[in-house]
C-alpha cells in the first residue's frame, strides 16, 4: 500500500491499479474495508481500461484514525488524495458503506467527479419516511441500534463483530454473521471473493477496530452534505434480497437523488450483486456518460 500525506499531517493509505493515463475510478470500500484490492470485484473494471484508486478510510489499515469523522470528511480526504495524484476527472464507485462516501466525493468534489456508481448503498439515517433498520439482518440491526444506547454499547458491538471477522476464513465469517447473507450471497462468499474479502478486512482491522467504529458513527449520524449537491449522473444498483442494506434504502435514494437512474435486481443480495455485476454496472454508467 502507498501513503499520501494530507494537509493536516495525517497519513492516508491508497493503492493505484492500471495505467496512469487511463480514465479513473475511485473505489470506496464497505464497512469494514481497506485499500487492499479485491480482484474479484475490480478485475472487470480494469479489464475495461480504467485506472482504479482504492483507499482506506481513516482508522482502517495504515490511515491515521479520526474517531469523529463524518461521511463528508472522507469526501474531503479523497479530494486531497486526488490532488496528490494530479487527477483532473474521475468517477466515484461505492459499495455498501462505501456508497454514501461515493456520494460525498461527488458532493465535495463536484467539479471533478463526472459520474457516480453506488451498489447496495445505505440511505441517510435521517431519511424521511424510511425505517433505517427495518429488514436488516440481526447483526446490522444491533450495530445501528447500539449507537442510540451509548458509545460503550457501540464499541462493544463493533468489537464483537470484528472478532467474528478478523483472521477467520470466509465460511466462519458467513456462519457467524449468517443473518446478513441471503442464499445467493452465501454461494459467492465461498467462492474466490471470500478470500479476497478476508484479506481486505484483515488489513482494515490490523491496527484495531477504530475505523469500523468511526464508520458506524459516520453512517449512523448526519452525513455532513446535502444530496442535492450531488450533480453528477448517478447509477444506483441494489439487490432486492439484500439483508445487510435492505432495498428500501436504494428505493429511498432513487427518489431523493436528483440525477439518478435506479436498477433494482430481484435475484441478487448484498454480495452477489456487486461481485457478479460490477462490469455491467460500469458499462451502464459509461454508456450514460458517453451520450
């Protein structure tokens, strides 16, 4: 992994894949996650001739922790990373917990973000008319409800979930967090993606759980930007079988983003959608931008 120095002196971990002259995709990982590239997700992007930038949000991997960061703060960090790399234009691609951060990049860095792709993204916790935790698997329901109890409860919940993930094989993770996986997701978790995902999460949690806790707090409180500030075209994808981030989140975003086209997939869950359809998602965004 590479390190960029942010203006306030913090270190920000990233990786760059593909030719430097190629069009750029900034990939925003899930919760937990890191800059470690996942070939089973990113190979279709690279095969289409893109340069992919991955990064670790603050507190994950070797990125300096910022316990009180907002989603918008990460958008600003990413804009500084793009400055560091000398990139003039790019697309923002976020999966799961990375979805709101992909939107934040588009809002904070609107003059450089030409398009946005979000897959299985959370909606804001204050979304009018949305029951944020309805339909979530038990573990995610507990995570977000713990924020309403106390900081201590949230820390204990994250610590327990991190113990189920860190250093464990995919089949163990799937069994321990079974409420979050639809049947179509289980089969993908036991494929090559499972090993990719384990390496990505293990690196994220090497230095502790602070990145995960910061993510939970950021996603579960005010994001720090207005969805109306996302002016770039947005391609939104969501699986109707998703138990991590229920499809109601995608439906809400599809009605509240200004320049969005929604793809709700009846036969996909949280994992299967992105792993099996990332190439199709990117093709859809590319066609729209090339009109």
